[in-house]
């Protein structure tokens, strides 16, 4: 049975933690990835061995600006992502992550969770991909494969 989380009457984070506590892997499709917010889920990912069957996969669909979205809608239906555009988007996303890291005064807890995030990526416990073809606003979790989307 599907559950709807509005974060008013029904909060998503406790349900995610409960589910990750018994899960062997997880797949997420998110609009944004908050680096500091990773502390809320990181401990559950650490217990997995870090292979294709026991990891956390994140698909980030960073929304484009309204102008870019309008420009894309006016193009032909067959929109392919050229290398120059892909490189520009990678730089834009990296810049967004840099801004996240430099906002406010980082705490020891922030630094610890970023080190944990880095270790999880290197050990293949956490796989992160960015989907650039279209903006993805959905926040979905489900078992399945997204590898063909990227």
C-alpha cells in the first residue's frame, strides 16, 4: 500500500530510517541532494557491504532554470545532451555543492558527515548519479534499476 508523506501530519524521515533499518539496499530519486542532510541517513548505509546488491543508489535530477526549461520545451522532441552541455551542467552542479559547503559556519558534525559520505562513495556503499536529460522533481523510493536513465 503506498504511503503519502506531507511532512505535516506524516513525516518522511522517521519512515525512511525505519525502512533503511531493515533494508538490504535502497534506490532514491531526488530533486536535490543536501550534503549536510546526509547525516540523517548515513548510519544506515554504513552497515551495507557496498556492492551492487547491497548499496544505496541516488539519482539526482537537479531542476533546470525556468528559462532553460522553456528553451528545452521549444526545441524538437529529440533532445540529445551534447558533451559541452553535459560538462557545463557538471560544473553548475559542482558549484551548487560548493555553495552548500560554504554556507554558514561548518560544524565538526558537518565535517564528520562529509567524511563519512566520501568514504561511502569510495567503498561503493553509495552510488550517486545525476540525470541531466530532464528535470526530476519527484522524491521517490522503489526497488528497481535506474542505470539506463543516466
